[in-house]
C-alpha cells in the first residue's frame, strides 16, 4: 500500500475512524423516509393484488393471521391455498415438489424438440 502514497497504518487508522464515526448519533447521511414495513407495503401495492400459495407449519401460520389480514387489507395480497404440514414432512414434500417441476420441464423440452422447435440442433 505504500506505493499508492499512504501507508498501511494510515489506511487502518482511517478505516477505524470511519467505523467509529458510524456509531456517532446523527452522522447517518441518508435516513430512510419510511419504515421497513411502509416500504414493503408500498412495493407490494405496486405488485398488484394476488394470492400466495404454499406450505407452512401451523404454529407459524396461526400467530401470523392478524398480520396477514392487515397486510391483505393494505395491499390486496393475501393467502390462497396453504398446506398445513408437519415440520418433519416439509423437507420431503419440498424435494418431491422440485422433482415434479423438473420432470414437467423435461417433458416440455421433449415436446418442443419433437415439435421441431428451433434451438434443438435439428437440420431436417
């Protein structure tokens, strides 16, 4: 670092100084105008109304219901079909879902190839 005009010691002192300055109240140069919740709601409103489908363990879903209701009221995004499953079944169910999606994608590729879609190297 000495080739660039300052020593390693100067660089480290400056780094420590900037780190300490970040902890001094009132030195944050760019304060967010909205809370994280307000930013999330604004982004969700821009996305439009929808229902989210998925799987969840009911001990997580039940306490979230009031928050979900408020979020749905604010944004129009709600909960659609939810599978309540045991935490012990979740990994196997997730892997099974991925396998089904990959199988469907492969079947679609085969159908496209057989239909003569471009990009499969056929020169017939």
